[in-house]
C-alpha cells in the first residue's frame, strides 16, 4: 500500500496541469509585466495600516487597475479554517466577477519552528498545513502557493535545521502536487536566503512543483551590488516562477553609551516607500528578469510601516505609483 501511494504521488507530480507555474524561457521577448496586488498591503498588521476585508480588497485591487491578486492564506483574510466549500465557491465567483486573476495564495511557514523539541513532528505538521492551503488554492482556481523556509534557531546545528527544511518542503511539495499546485519558496527566512544556498536547496528538494519566488529586497539588504543582483537572477533562472516587489529606505539606529558620552551603531530599521523611491535597484532587477525571459507575475506588497502613513488614501496612492512605475518595463 505504501509503494502504491508513492507511485500515485509521483504520477501526480509528473502530470501537473498545463497552467502550472512557468519558469523563465530564456527569450527576452517572453517577458511581460503582469501586475498583481498582495492582500497583505491591506491586512492591517502594520502600525497605522487600514484593514480591508477580503471582498473589500478585491474591489480595491480592481478599482486601482491591477490584473491579479495574491491573497494572504491566514486570518483575518483567507484561512482554510474559515472557508468551507461553499465559502470557497462564493469567493471564487467574486474574483471571477471582477475579472481578476487569483495569482496565488500566500502561505506562512517556518519549518524549523520547534526544532529544539524533537518530540513534536513540526515539519510534518507544517507540511500538512501547506497541503490544506494547496487544496484551498485549487478550490479557488489558482495553482500557486507561496511558502517560506525556516528561521535559524540558536544552539541547534545548522545542518540539522537545513535538513528539516528540506524534509518539510519535500512533504509539502508532494501534498501540493496532489492538488495540482506549485509551491514557490520565497527568499525571506534565514535558511537558504542567499541565491547560492536557495539554488542548492531547491536542487536537493528535487520536485518539479517546488520552485522559487525570488525577490529583490532580500539580496539588496544582504549587500549585493547591481552585478551580484543580476547574477542572483541568472542563478535562479531554472526555478524562478514568482517575484514580489516592495521598496524600502534604511533608517540608521544608535544607542547611547553613557560612560563614553558617545553612540553605538545598531541594526538599521527598514521603512516602506513607493516603488522607485527606495534603495532597491529595481532597474537592474527587472532588466535581469527580462534577460532570462521571466514569465511570472510581479506581485506588489506594502509590507512595512509606510511613508505617509497607513490611511486608505495613502495606501491607494502608493499602490497606483507601483502601476505607473512598472510601465517603464
């Protein structure tokens, strides 16, 4: 029976639907900007950010002029706990009625959480949760779920944590394949943050439906220059199926050292600004995406405290600036 299940899963992975996420073609002519708005931008989690319900967000995205949407797959937006089959059908009908494309669901995972408590099968639990989100995605009419790797925990050997991420992604990928869903791993958490590490990780996972959601802001905050930023895109070409865009400025921080009558530099804090007004080199980034024939969507998010505040007027204005900014590409 176990062997039969493995065969069925393998066949499912091999015959993913034709609508599955496409990796870059290598032909710059295939690059086309398709704009998508992430519902985290109106989730209300950042200080001062105006929250919208899912239906309100969908109407907002349409009014602003976006072609697609990505929905947060947790409360207070679209959690599997809150959406039964009837609710999923209603939400899909709403998206369709607005003429929007549901680009994907944003899953929130951390495959190394609880690794210091080996009695709890955390990676298995997280993988099962991804399977629930993948089923939700299928019911809503999308074939993509964004996931993360894991945060690095102190006191635990790195390779043990890395192996836990590989194991979790393998389990999650097989469950997602049963729904015809592709997982895109975003370069967000500590494990495999750099492109060399992420490339290695995805090769090790070795599933056709576990690809990369590769973003520019992490490499920029790692200190990569324009040449290295381009190289990260070229490196990730075999896996690159999604990208999320956001722009930031850096605010230096210092702590006062009383006995020295001086200040000590601390880690800078990042704040969100409209596209093109921050420190992320998006001209190099999108040039590189065009160079490799990127065929995915460009998902915009306002995912930090925003310049100008979180009023609905400022959120809308900033979201419109993104659409104007992308016209140059």
